[in-house]
């Protein structure tokens, strides 16, 4: 059986006269992709027009297009090198290209941005740069064409690189390389050119072959949207299509956005020949799980260790095709995978005319064929991914009055706002984008942001243990901070009393602050009575189960009364009330008032190092 060849999708964008079509035509010609008949036809056509061989004509799909002298069609062209196959997405029409990219009709992994060496950056060049930013294409090469018109000048090359970097960096695009070429003369297209000895890197085709292919969907994190649940004899079979990753019998899985955890019991099959204990991306399968949860269409199954984002607010780039304008304060239906939820446009952050790529001043609505950066709020929690990470769960459509009226890709949400349902009443705010992510911080600090939540009755000894844990981690060179709920009462929560309602609010505030600290890459220690299990469950949910360690310091009533210096137990036994968690937590037992806090801290340290 012949081995499947690897394929890479490349989009080529650039100013209409900067030689994009000539470069693509040259590549097709030099890789022997075209038939002799096609080449002869172009030779004849070029001669009729009194021109030497025009490589750009090799792309033209229509005769009238050649008469206009510009390329007007959106085209996908295939060619191959010895190493692998390529698909070039020629993107002359901004509108069609954006529509195709956002709707999923085209999937560019790499971009080549063309610029004319003699003209330098034009307004359209800047707008093409913005397209790439909008679509989240991170692998970008700038091709400086027509170097023959500037006598192959290294100085001119350096100047364009400096000018373009200044602009592209501002869009968070960091080109991998600037490649100087003459597409018409074939310099630096297939092989290194001797006309530019100062350029030490690869030609265009050599550069293409050196590009690292994006990870295949089978190697990505598991995403298995539930399509339906069927009752079949004694079994409840969860059915759907695996969009990425793979699933095995025995895997510990998470069901989002409800955050239920269970294990895969079986992978079902119709015929004996299909029997197996694993399934991979692209397969439609049914599974059974160990626990009898109520599962429903739209939930996403992932591995517990690599879950999707959950929330009800996210930033997105959309292409609008509706008859009516897209506006705020109107209900739409959002379809993402198998999820269907009501949504509204929380804010319109930027609107772009897709034909000209000009930014529109009026941002109160998105008109037909416009592209916009928006923030979307759903009526209920959903699971999703950033488009740049996992495309199938990062792309959605919007339905307006029963018609599919727009497509979009999720650009993300700040990690500090994930995993909770946001209910802000303000409509003139939008979540900000950051240039430094939680992952960046964790790599820089060489540690994972975590929250060690230590709870227990007043007088149990949790504070004495916490200060020791902080000191030991600090001495190990860790970035660590201790949040004592008693200290929070003097500042952030000075408006709260000790009623039950205020106890809930105090724990909520602590959880929000701890979540921000963990997001910053800090190991955060919290001490709080937090006697209501629903409050600790909230903290665990917004911080993230993988980053949350709950420790219950269990002490007898006698020990607490001896250790409690303020006598809170004297007036009422209500202070002895504590709801234990329904999920596994670490329990530290304190059976005497004069216990060794150092040893308890060492036990917590060992636990953290294990995790």
C-alpha cells in the first residue's frame, strides 16, 4: 500500500501588482505541474499581447480576467515537490478568501505575504497583514519580490524588513523569514540565487520544504462532541464523531461544560471485525462510560488532563452574510460542533469592510459581507477551543431567523475569565487580549500556577501550617503567595459581616483573587474556613481542577476550642458546622493542640511535588 504523502496548505496574499500570480505561476511551471498544452497556450497568448512569457497567465481561469490584467478568482492549486504535496490558496478577493477561511472552506496553515521591492509597503500590504492577524495564521513568511528592479540591493531588503517588522509586530505577527526573489526571472524561487550572495537562507521551494507541518488532528487533544445518547438493551451509548485526538477503553474523560469525570467502559461496534479498544479522529463511534450521568447532545468529551475552555463569553472574528445587520441586544443561535445555544453580541470591537479591508468608524452594527472582531455571550455555558489550537471546536456559525447568516472563529478569552458563567451587567466593556499567556508565564517561571486551598474549623491549625508551606516553597525558589482570609477581611472584604450570605461572598472573592494569582503563574496558598461545600466547589471550578488542591485540616472540637484564641465556640455551636466535599480531598488530622506544624507542611510539600 502506497504511503500517504504529507500535504501543507499555503495562502499567498499581497498587493494586486506585487507579483503574487507570477510567483504562483512560476512555481507551477518549475515543478512541472502544468501540461505542455497549458504552457503552449500561455506562450501563444503572451506573444499575441506582445509580451515575453507571462507566468501569471498560468493561473487565470477566465479569458476576461487576462484581458483585465489582474486575477479575480479565488483559486486552490496543487503541486508537489519530492518531499510532499502543497495546496496554494490564491487569495485575490478579500471577501471570498475571508469567507472561505472563516467558514472552513479553506484552511491555510502557512502564509506568504508578497511585497514589491521597489514600491515597499503599500496600504494594501498593511491590510493583508491584518488579514493574517485576523485569521490567527502564525507561520508567516514575507516574500520581497522584484529584487531585480532594485539591483538586488541588500540595503533595500534590510529597509523593507525593518519597515514591515515595525508594522507586523504591532499586529502580533512575527515573520519567520524575509525571502528576496525575482519571480519573473526565477531568482531564489527553486534554487538559491547567485545574484544575492548576501542572503544566506533558502529559496522559496526550499523554504516550503523546511516548514514544520502542523500537528495532525489524530495527535491533538481529544475532542468528541456528543451527537446523541441511545438506550440499547442495558446500555446507554454516547454517540458522535471524534473531531481530534483518540479515545481508548479505560481513559479518564471529562465531559464539558458540566465537568463530570468518568472512565470509558467500552467502544461499541456493529460488526465483530470493527471490535477494538480505541478510536481516532474522523471516526463516528459510540461509547459507554462507567458512571450513569445524564449526558446530552452538545457536550464535549475530552481527556481529563487536556480539557477545552468552558465559559459563556469569548472573543471571535466573524464574517457576516445575513440579510439584516448583526447588532447588539438581539438574540441569535450559535452552532458550535453539536452545541446549539442562544447568544447575543456582547460588544462589537472592530468592523472591517471585507472588500477594501478598511476599518469602519461606525461599530454599532456589522453589515453584510463585513468582517468584525466581536465578543459573544451565550445564554449558557459551552465548551470551545481557540481556533489556532483546535479548529473544529474553534469554529462556529450564527443563525438569524432560521438562516445561517455568519461564520466565525474563536480568538480566545483571557484565561482568568475561563471556567465560569460571567454575568456582568455592563455592555460597554470587552475582554482584553494579552500578549503574555498563563502558559508563557509557567514556562518562564518553570512552575505551574496552582492554588492550595486549606480549609477547616477555626482553631484547627490551618494558618500555622500555611505559613510554613509558604516559607518552604519560597526557600525552594518558587514564586508563592499566602492569601489569609482573615487579612482579606481588613481590606477587600471590609464591607462584609459574618452572616451566611456574606460568608458565601467572602469565599467567592477569595476564589476570584486566588484564580488571578494562579493565572499569573503563582503558587497561591489560601486559608479559609469556607464551611459551605458549594463555595469550595465554585473555587475548584473557576481555578480549574488540575490547578486546585484542596486540603481539609480536621481537628477535634476539643483541639479547636483549646487552640482558638478568641473563643468563637463559646457563644454557639454553629462554628462547628462544616460541609465536607463530595470529591476527593487531602485530609490532615490534628489530634492535639500542640501539633508539629512543620511536619504537616512537609506532608503538603510532598503532595505538591507529586502533582
